[in-house]
C-alpha cells in the first residue's frame, strides 16, 4: 500500500511527504504566532519534517505562501460560518439573522482561532497584506451584518453602530478567549474552565441586548430616569 511505502521511507530518514493542506495550515499558524517577519521557512520545513527547500519549491516564496495560507484558512472559515448558519432555522428578520451571524462566527472562531491571531499581527502595521485581508475577507464578511444593523437603526430598533465598532466588538472582543487561550486559562481558578458554548451564547446575548434601543416605558428606562433624578437631587 502507498501508506506503508511512505511510512517505510520515513523510518529510513527520508523527508516526510506532506500535502498542501498540511503545509498551509502549519504556515498560517506560524504566521499568526510569529508575525510575517518572524516566520521562518527553514524552521517550518524542519518542524514539518521536510527538506530545506520543499516549501519554496511548492509556493515559490514566503510572500506567496502567506497569500496561499490566508486564502486557504479564510476559505475554510467562510465554509464553517455558512455551514453553521444553515444548520439552524431562525426567524427571517434582520435582528434574528444578526444574532445568529454573531453566534456562527464565534463557533467558527473556536475551530480556527489562528485567524484572529493573524489579524492581531497584521493589524499592527499598514501593509498590502492587511489591505488584502480587509478587501478580500473582512469587509465582504462584515458588510451584510452592518447593512442589516443600519436598517434596524433606521427603524429605531437598535443604536447605529460603525463597522469598526462591530468588528472589534465581535472578532477582537467576544472571540478573545479563543484567540488568547493562555490568558483565558488564567481565569480558571475564578470561573472554572471555559465552556465555549456558554460563553458564545452569553456574549451574543450581551451584544444584541446592548444594541437595542431602550423604549421610554421599559423598566430599564424607568430605572435609568429614577437614578438620574436621585443623582440630580443629591447634587
């Protein structure tokens, strides 16, 4: 069998055979961990058990490898996101679809936390790589949600939210326990181990509730007015 032949070759000290998917996943992780400048093709080859020039031969350069890895992993993120959106039936209104979109993105982020880590790296500098991520993936993914929120804001249902605020609130806020795992783990003595599903449901509810416009006769509004009145009296 072919698999047996590969295993025999590897035991004889020959370089391992890796398909492009393996290399692209490992490359994305390395870029997210070390940044573009700090990522070493020689180190990646060695860690994957490949001969020194293997990755260069397949992808021609470090730059081309970066673009291929980003396309590969963001493509899988989009597939995961769409699959999660199709898995559940939700009411056909903008607010329900927006809530489900947040939830689906966070579930996909659990599976691929390196992508937001990569954004943290690339977001530090103004480069053509950052422009590529924004124009090819971030804005196309964000725009439908942002447009839905604008319609809801026009109808007086929610506060108007800039696209920047929406991105940082969800991707770099709600998803942080998945992208900053060691920091999140430091809260285990206080909160217990992270339950990803519970966290996703909680932060999704908090975001959606926080965006809603409080109606004049709602309990929250009454409490806010009475609190303001007490403050005024004390002054």
